[in-house]
C-alpha cells in the first residue's frame, strides 16, 4: 500500500475491525448456534498474525472450544515477525513441539489455523510435519507474493544469511508459495482486507488442483484484516472447514448458513475474483 489510498484502506480496516469486535457480542451466540460441530474431538492450534498475541486469537479459540474442539494458542507471546532465519526456525520448532504434545493428548493429528503471518507459519510447519498436521486454514495470509527478479539471495551461503534480518528477497527462501503437499489447505480471504492484497491471500488457480486430490479451496468472507479472529462469519467458516471429513471432502457452501439476499447483495457489489466459495 502506498500514499493516501493505502492510509485510507488501513483506516477503514481499523474501523471495520472495531465493529467486528463489538459484533461478536451481538452475533456471536447466533454464529455458535448454527456452526458445525466436530463428529469427534479435534485438536486445533491457532497462530496470531504479525504483532498479535494469544489474546488476539482467543475469541476464535473460545468459540471453537464451545463447539467441542480442543484448542490451544501458539503460546509464544507476541508475533514479532521474522527478524532472522534462526528466529523463524526456533519459533516454528516450538509450535511443532506444541502440536506434538497436543496430538499425544488427544490421540489425533492437529489442525493449524493461522491469521496473516500466522497462516504462513502454519503452512511451513505442515510442510515439515505432514503426519502431525491434519489440515491448515489461513486467514488473510499473504502467502502468494510473486518472487523478485534477479534474486541473488539464493546464491548466498546459508551461514551468512542465517542470522541477518530477513528482507523481501529472503522471503521466498523461508516461505514457499507452493502449498504443503498432501495437507488439506483452506485460504480465507476478504475483498475488504485493508492490509493484505486480496490476490496474495488466495491460493492461485495453478495450485488449487492438487495432483494427489488433496483438498484445497479459497473461501471469501466479508471482514476486515485485523478483525478476522473475532468476526462471527469467520468463526462459522473455520468451524465448518474443521468439521469437514477428509474422505469425501465437499467445498464450503455458504447457503447452509447465509440467506440468499445477503449473498446476492455481496455478488452485486463485489463481482467474482476467482474460484472459491463466498460467505
């Protein structure tokens, strides 16, 4: 985002997030009354976005807990970004160990739900631990930024790159644009997102069809970027995708929860961007 337009979008996102925070107290009970419940207890770890904390994703955890999920937050305090490659490895390892403990306690694989940068963490952890992770749901995660041309960082020795701060050129050597193979992936995105460009938060069409048939889908939700973890619509969609069985996976169907007029109004003001369900 650049200039006044970027500031305008950011300000709008903050205002909408404030409304979403208040709406959880009004519409939250309704969302929980219609949301899908798991057929059996399912373990979930939520990962906050940049500058977020456990408290940022707590409303989502509380909603999922009330539906019968077994949830934990990442437990690492503030998400400080990726100041160095070594820092990323340390944080990712800590989340993976937390997932191992939760899997042992619940007797099943763990689903990861990540907001923004937290979703990018989730994708990479799933890539490294495919037997541990049941599925990944990202919320406004800018995981699909085109690589820079003439990127010479890949030629730099690992020992020299390990501890220095990560810039844009290093991003593609920490986070892969290709989804984790064999792991069901759901990307939630919003055209009202005032921080992450919408096309970076969707799974590109070239990656939607996994050769092995692993479920991958984009789901559009009306929400801000900052308010995703408290938005009742997000909570409905996340619960639905967590409850969906891996065998016979069906794409998200908004009509199960949302009346047709709401969906039509959305389609009038916001023509389709890409394949994927809308809420």
